[in-house]
């Protein structure tokens, strides 16, 4: 973007500025610290100039919003056309309680629903399973059968909302329930909108929720993508999630690299299934974390779009812009929230949300200030939602497309993040002998991803304990008498109410119809057929979550992670 003569002049001027202006001030006063780095420990320079982006080409590296490589955004108008979807996470107790929270959020101006499930549901077991004791409704809503889903969306028409489901091992059952509910409501399947997380690779890498081993888990993910392309084209069948990788302690670069590697592995599996990349590519979505270092996060989001656009074209022969666009949801960083001085979390979340907006997110969840202590209270959820609304309507952050684009610092950081992420991606690809799918599977089995994340998390914690990383209220600016907000609690009666409903459903349903439907699921697995249709039939018969997932476990076996010490 600059010719060599201009760059030589800038270099000479920069050297003169350092000698005559900077060095005397440094000698007299110094700087706040010896080294400046992001929360991921990426060192940042004091000043950036055109020399730091000398190799940048506007057409190839930046372009315009809505045009490849989409560095500046996936839509021509971005947030000037309409703001991001405001999608606050909600789910606790029984379906009735979460339905009430859904209606509350809709009244307060939320533009998309996002559903959290309790641990038994996430793990594909029923509330009456012995392992569910003490966990029912505690960290999300309990869903055992279609009856729970009917109550969860009581008074909410599926053609009026977009719903996100944060669930993975048992995602196929929740997806089937949503389809069954749409059928009940008379909403055409092709009209339902939402997102299913359904990202099993990141489970084996970071979040550690699974039912069956990695390869059959991949098959189920691909089944859902295939079924969704044909039947629910407005519904995103997978949200490839870096969020949990970052929450496990990764750096920003690792989050980006491992997430995109997972996405490429899914692409390869779909292509091997015989699917057209230009048909299924647009249905893939992504989910990223937004952490504390504002400029690093903006650079990460911009680099993610550029890498994906290039790889989809050069590696997978995607021809359409829609198949090359990386669209993503963002959630502010849960692991950055502190139990100490919890109101400080409002400021953290605001900075993190601003980074997501400046980075061009398509939807956003802002964490509540009390989430380091408990499930969010109504007041805390409202503050989190109002934070988004203030940023959208008062700050002006949504009024300029890619407002930091062209900044020497941002462009240099974007290039640096891209280069480091691609180095990881190429390493994973090499582990698979040219296959990203095989590389990811090998990395999971060998513990590669886990070691990389653990090392990064350990190094960060050491910096905190040495005082090199400041965590306000934790290792700096502490107070003796800390504030304690009122927090939401899930009463013990929740478990009894859920167990009573499950027992009633089992007593009322047609057991022969349930058995027949479960046999059809088993046949589909055995014959290598797509399993989604038979699972829809099973949930309509009011087969339980645990009964359906038990068929998969009986066929594929369970999975036990091998712990490897470096």
C-alpha cells in the first residue's frame, strides 16, 4: 500500500523520532512496565507505522465489506443495515422456569433465544438416571422428552424466533425435538431458524462431554449437516466452537487455529460423504470467545474471516462467496469473570462486547456480572442485555464498518494472528498426512490439543501469580469487605417436579411405538443410513433422551479419554 521510497522516508523519520523525541523521555521517565503483551502473551509494539504493514495488499488482504476475503466483514452494510442478534443464554430448572425467562428476555428486547441445558441433558442421560442426582436443572434446563420441549416453547411460535441450542453429544436428539415441535406447530421445516452447537471435536479437545468415541461422533455431526441442508436450510446445523477452547485456557491464536482446523475437518467429512461444498458450506457457523485484550480480539476476528475464505477456495474449491464466508456468534469471556468485586465484570464484559462488535460479529451473548457465582439473576441478565443495547444505540460502535481497518496496529496484529494460526493449521494437517480430518482425530487421540492448551493455561496462571498479569480485584485493587449480590438459586423441588413429569410421560406413552422407533434408530446406525429421520420419529413417540442416546452407545460403545503426560 506504500511504495518503497515512501517506506524509506517513513523509516528514516521513525528513527529520528526515536532518537530525538522518544529516547530522552524513556531515559527520564521510562514506561509502566518492561514488556507489553496481550492476555495471550503476544507482545505488542510501542508504535506501528506503514513499515509494519508494508506487504499488505488492499485488494487481496482487505477488500470491501461483503467481498472476499471478507476481512472487513461478510455483509456490505454490516451493522449499519441491522445490528447483531442479541442472544442471551438462558436455561435453568424446569422447562416452565426457562420458558418464563425466555418470555422475559423477549419483552426486554432480546432478538434471539439461546438455550442452556443441564448436565444430564448434555450428557444424553435422563433425569431419573442415578448419575443425574443433584444435577437436574442446576446449570441449565432439564429436557428428557418432547414434552419438555413443548413446555419450553409454550407461547413462542418457531416461525417468529431464532433459537440457539448449546448442546453437543446429544445434539441430534434436541435437533429432532425442535423439528418435531415445528411439525406440531404447523411451521414448515424449511422456515425454522436457529443454530445447533453440535461440535464434537471441541468436546474431545476442551469441554469433555461425550457419549460415543470421536469417529462415530463425527458421523452423527455429518448426518445432521446433511439432513439440515435438505430439510431445514435456514437452520445452522453446527456451530464450530472456539469459545470452549479459549475457556479451557488457550491463547487467542490457539482458539482460532484449533477452531478453524475443526471446521476444515467437518468440511472434508461432508465432501467425502458426497455433499457439495457450495451447498453445505453456507450452513456452517462459528462461535468465538471475546476476551480482555481489545485489539488482539479484533485482529482475531478479522483474521478468521480471511483464513476461512482463502482455505475454502484454495483447499476445498468453494466457488460461491456464501460458501467462503465465515459467520460467527460471540460470547464474552466467562473465565475472565471474577467472584471478587463482581460488579467489575460489567466493565470487562463491555470491553469484550465492543471487541466483538468492532470485529464484525453476527450475534452476541454478553455474560452477566454474577456468573462467577451462580446462574445469572434477572437483574444481571437485564444489565448484560442493556450493555449490548447501549453499544448498539448509543456508542456509535455499530455505525462504521470495520472502523479499525487500516490502522497500522490492527492490520499488523491481524497479519500476525493469521500467520501464527496458519502455522498451527499446517502442523495439524501434516499430522493427518494432508487430511485435516485425520489430523484433528490424531491430535485428539495423541493429546496434542490438550497439551497445547494446558501449557498456555499454566503459563497464564503463572503470570497472574507473579503479578505480570493484572486481574483487578484479584491480584490488584483488592478490598477487604467484598460485595455479594443476590444470586439465583435452583430449589430442590426442581428435581422432584422434573422426575414426576418424566414418570408421567413414560406412563402415558405407547411403549410399543417407542420400541419400534428405537429399533429404527438402531437399524439406521447399523445400515449406515442418516440417523436424523429415525430420531425425529423416536422423539415424536416420546422416547427419552437417555433411551435414544443409549442406542448409539450400545452400537458404538462409550469413550474413555487416554491421559498422556508429556
